[in-house]
C-alpha cells in the first residue's frame, strides 16, 4: 500500500511539473524574450576614409546617416517588411524595431544616404547587411547585430598608406595612387 501511494505521489508530482512547464512555454513570453517575435536590429555606419571597403583604425562614425531595413520573401521577392528610414546617432549607431517572424524572408539593412558630402560614395560590396529575423534559427534573445556599413570618402586620407601597410597591404595603387608601398 505504501509503495502504491509513493508511486501515485511521484506520478502526480511529474504531472503537475509537466503541466506548469507546458503552460509556461505556451503562454505569453517573458518580456524581452525572442519568442515574442519582437526584434531589435542594431548596427553602425562609418566613413571609409581609406576607400578599402572595411573599417580601419582611422574610419570615422557618420552621425545623421540614413539606413533602412527591408525583408523580401525568398520565393516570390515580395516585400514582407519595410522599416521607416532610420537616422544614426552621433556615434554612427542605429537601432530598428521589428515585429513579426520573417523565417521565409531575406532581411537586409541598406544604406540610404550619408550626411557627409565628403563621404557619400556607396561601398558597393558592403552596402547591405543581412540579418536573420526568426525565432526558429536557434539564436536566443531579441537583439540582432548587423555588420557595419560604410560610405567611402571621395579621396583616401594620406595616412591610409601607413595604416594599410601596418595591416599587411602592400599594393595600394588601385585606391591610393600609382606607387607601391615597400
């Protein structure tokens, strides 16, 4: 009799804990949890002072640059989400709030315009930053980080030769003139 009571008590405990676990996972998500299908896409816009299509130690943040986020269905290319145009902060950072799950879409942050006339050439290779906006990708949390995006300066700064040489780039004639740095 004692064994039957103990088995019933353990079974009841397992049933109750399973019930609460089920109720917790199917109920409202905790504030800030990714299950709520609310995401925050964050990124950075910089001035590509050396015209090399990546950030260097002399790259500069662009305050007032404009970016947007757009998601397109992978099958038919239809727009599934489009953010308003977002302006970067003084430090060149931006944040875009997104609601919904876009598992079947490709979502890209793109550069719209620069606030700096001397640094407004689009960097063709890196003008989009892909972000994944779904809770079904195994990523926890609601913040998604986009790769930095940059506008190119009209002409590379003179100190770029040293910066790029320090990084191991020796043949710079395409961007910095016709001489080769030793």
